[in-house]
C-alpha cells in the first residue's frame, strides 16, 4: 500500500513539471522525423525478453541435479499455483499452447464431421488444432473496434454439427464472454477459451480461461509468462480436467482426482510438460502480478494519449474486461488522417523513431495451410468436394480483411518500463502525424 501511494505521488509529481521535461527530452513535434534524417525519439531499446532471474536459475538447477526431469512435483506445484492465481479449480499443464487447445478439443471428442467456430484474427494454432482433429473450422468475422470475434455474428454460425466455440482473447484483452457464453448456452455448445495471450487478464475480476468449459494458455517464449515452450488448460469442471489429463498423457488417470473417473474418449497423445519447464515457470510466478499491473497501467496511459491523435484508434476493451494482459497493444491506423501515408511507411517511420511495431496478423481464413488441409484426401472423403469448394465463400470475413490492413501492434515488453516510455511512444506518433505529408512524399 505504502509502495502504491509513493508511486502515485511520484507520478503526480512528474506529470505537471514532467510533461515539459519529457517533451524537451523526446523532442517537439516540430523536430524532423528520424525517417527523414532527424533525431530518433528513443535512442535505447526496451526491456529484453524473457527476463532471467536468480530464482529461476536456482529452481532449474535443482531439477537438473535431482534427475527429476519427468512430470513430477514442480509441475504439480505450478499447476496448483496457476489455477489459484486465475481462480480456477483445475489446471493441466501441457507441452505448448497448441497442445492445450488440441487436448481440450480432444477431450470434447471433436472429430471428423464436427464444426468448430473460430475468429479470424488470431495466431494460426487456434485453427490448426481444429484441422488436426479433422473438424471443419467455421469463421465468425471480427469486430474491428475490439479486434475480437463479433458476438453479433455468432448465433448464425451455430448448427447441429457445432462441437465447440473457440473465442480468442487476442492481445490478452477479453472476448465478449457474457455474450458468447449466453449464445452458446441455448444449444449447449462448449466454449473453449484461447487465452494463450491472456496471462492474468480478467473478465469481471476473474481469470480469463476460467469461464468456458476450459481455457488454454501458452508459455511459448514470447508470452507474458514463458518457459520456451509450454502450455496449460484451466477448468472448473472435474470431468473435463480428467478427460484433458488422460488425453494429454496416454490415457492415464489424473493423479490428484478420485480414482475410477474413466476417460472413454479413446484417442490420446503425449503432450506432457517437463519439470524443467515447470521450474522456469515457477521462477517467474512471483513477478507476474506486478508485471501485469505495470503493463495495464502503462497501456491505459498510452491509450489516453493516443485517442487524442486523429487517425489512431486503440482497440476498445469490453466493459467486462476488468484487466487486459496486454500481450499485444493493438490499434487501428487510418492513413486518411495522416495525409494518406500508407501503413507500411507509418510503421517504418515509427521504427526509425526507435519504437518497434508491426502490422500484425494477415487474414487467417485465407491462409494456404487451411486451403491445403481442406483439399486433402481425408477432408474430401469426410465432407465431400462441394462443401470444400464453397468453404472460402461461406467463411469470408470482410471486416477482418479491413482490420488486417489497419492494425498496428506493440509488444508486451515495451510496457514494463516507466511511464515516460509511453510519453515517448505518443511523442513519436505525434511527430509522424505532424510530418505525415513529407513522409508520404519521401
Ligand atoms: C501462442 C498462441 C497459441 C499457441 O501457443 P504455442 O505455445 O505457441 O503452441 C495459440 N493461440 C494464440 C492466440 C497464441 O497467441
């Protein structure tokens, strides 16, 4: 508490006098853009990722020395802790986020002839796991304001073949869980949350990934909590926990649950996590809450500044999203408000100012790997050529196509520094805005 107060005091002290200082330090909008030979707003990089701590080194060293490399007490300890911080009853750690999703769908018995509803604005793994189960991906278009699956278009996509809905909490903000869960409830379709980017993100103050039948996390190295590779499934449903455990571990029963809960799904795999990965995760757990808070505070401050710049539209959070994990900070860029400076030139100019950014995802519903999978022998046999032929047309996502042309991202590690880092980002964008015409014709 004392910490909190002094931090607030510090911020208050730096905002009035500090803004002037920050502007002097980062340059006025009148300065020449770095892309045109001026001085970059930021000369140094951002916090490197992953962050290595001595606790992590110690815990990993202990596992190495013990020879206890196979799924054992470090994994148990991590599962318990991760369930707890998200207010979930059960956690099954897995080899990756992809295998957490694959396992969740496997536990539901998803297979050939089933349909699985997915959003188009996500990493490919959300859809690749559907294809591994020989189910049919059905895309529901994005809401460009929030970058999430548009719940207004979800109902029309559900039919008697729908085996699961996989909303993605993209960037670590929440999909509209109230609407999605309400729509899924009528026909009784399970919801599997892809929370692979959403560590410590919340919906109505409770962890993302704890609202559906299960929620899936990734600990791939770029993620806000990471172990190189790794993943986890959260659930409050004991039967689901057992099925997931069995699916991911060669049909073996869940060690900590009552014996005799049989998994009748048959299909299974080895998607186990190791003790070494669990040690890496345990070493970082003491820091995740503070990091999540810092990212959210910095992101909110940045949004308050960026909303004032014409042509910059930060992704809107749903009212129920009480905390975004801000794995990605996403906004839409409108070139017409920047003297028609194309997005790729805007990104180049921003990078030249020392602010790394990217143009994000392409339209996933048009990805070559989906087309190839659907045109494979197995798919043609299960679904028939006609259904495959008009799949692309049935899965058009015009709003998402536009979104993919407008989006700009910052990565999570840029939000772990002081608030003045946000002033720099805003100053760099203001500078580009002021010189947009010159940048467009350069
Ligand atoms: C990272 C990610 C995955 C896959 O996780 P891996 O651990 O890389 O297998 C799935 N969905 C989303 C949205 C992701 O960002």
